[in-house]
C-alpha cells in the first residue's frame, strides 16, 4: 500500500490509497477517493496531521478481561462514539483515514487493524467504518481475507466511493500455462447500511508479472476464470 500526496482536510490536494497492481479504468488510473491519513501521536491514539486538537481523535482500547477491543472516536466538543472490534493482534491500529464517504459533508472514518496470515495469498484484515448520520455515527465492521490493503476508488458516474477487495488466484490460462492473478472485486455502501458487490463493475483479473501492472488479463476466458476462482469464496471474503 502506497500513500500519495499527504495533506489535510480541506487542502488543495488530497491523499489516497493506491497500489502498483490496482485496476485501471478505460486505460487510466481509477479515480481515487480522497482521504486524510491520520498519524499516531502516542500509545495508539490517532490524530489529524494538521489539526490534532481541531479534529476528532481515534483510538482502540482493551478493557481488562474483555474478549474484544473498543474503537473510540473522540470529538473536540466532548462527544464520544464507540463500537467493539476484534481482539486479533490486540488493541492496535495500522491506519486511520478520514473522508466524506457518504457525501453528507461531515467527516467519516475507517480504522484498520494490522493484517496477518500465511503470506501474500492469505492475509486477514479487520477494520471499522464510522459513517456520519447527522449528529450521530453508525458503525460497520469489516473482516476480510485477501491482500489486506484495499483501494478506495470513486465511481465516476455516481461520484460515490467503492471498496476494492483484492485476492490472489492461480489458474491455467489460454496459453496452457498456469499463471498467477490479482482479482479485484468492487463493493459499494448501500441504503441498507451494508456493503454489497457492485454489479456494474465485474471483477478485474490482472496477471502478476513481478512488476507494476494494471491491465486486465487476456489470458483467461470466463470459463477459465470460473475454474480458477472455484473454492475461493470461503478464502477471499468480506464479512460484515
């Protein structure tokens, strides 16, 4: 995961999440959803990089004897919102990002826990989205098995964000050789307050070439993709 154009909320430029194997849209980089990357000030307390006291702080704590952790958003005016999170790897966060995900003009948040697993093709990643709802916040937890670092992009038609879940598959190709592929699937936040697959954007298969590559592969037919994906639903998943 690469962070580009560090800045603050409301500045002329934005920061986004990207990677060197992410899919392109019509031959050009997919429009990135602008976010502000929070920084860890001390002891797992994450603050806005330009206004630590003017913007909310985000932290994760673990109460003694509890089998879960708690994500806490603390606003400068004293408001606090919190929700439980998985205890995996303890009360620590790998990153916190803020952006107007639901388009209401108020900051939303996503707090991501460190990924873990057995290597490139099987890494768990957990996180919590906090969506503003007027004066309140609604939370949704995500637990994914894939590559951990997911892209946030913009649907150019609706101007709403999409979460791109990336997994890793291998399969026999039209050249008779078994190749490795990144598989990118697009999820949207719907009116029922959950993520669901976006049927307007089919999965994008990109061949792993040990170098930056963003072009959909021409080595797989729909039948070969289906064969390569067989059995992956339990491995490459997003749980809500």
